[in-house]
C-alpha cells in the first residue's frame, strides 16, 4: 500500500504511536484493539499518516481536534481524503467531541462501515 518509503514519516509515525491523544487511546484500547482483525495505528500511506487503518476493509479512521475545523486544516484534510479515496480507501472522520460524548455511536458507525465493505465485496462476486 505504501507508495513511498519516507523515513521521516515512518519516524514521525512511531513518535505519534507513542504519544497518542487521550481520544486516540480511548478508541484504540477500548474498541479498535479488540477487533478480530488487524488495525494499524499511525499508518503511513503515501505522503500521509492516518490515525488508524484497517487494511482488510480499506478504512482509514481519523480523529479530528479543533485544528481540523479551521480553514487550513479543512483544506488539507480535503486533499488528503481525495488522495486516500483514489486509492480505494474510505476515510471516516470523528471529532474528539464525538469520541468523548458519543463513543458507542462512533464504534457502531465504524462497525457499520466495515460490514458494508464486506457486504459490497460479497455482492460483487
């Protein structure tokens, strides 16, 4: 999946894995880590690092802090999402507030997207 081998991004991804935000830790330890398939944290894809990546269903999960809702952050996110979509990856975005206030709904939404991926895969055969 990696289209580049950027040692700087790999180094940064390792740092980010060690220094997850409170919301990333909550989603990781209380849900994603418990799923019956591999979920990568801080995965390098091309020139980007996604918060979480489920390769088996081509889903990237992004947790957005306040900077993502400013003009520059929103603009950068749109380019990043377009790039990932062109690779066939669905990007799911949740605010930190969603994680803190609607955790069960976020988890259910992720499960619904995973389920849709497998159902569409079955339908195409």
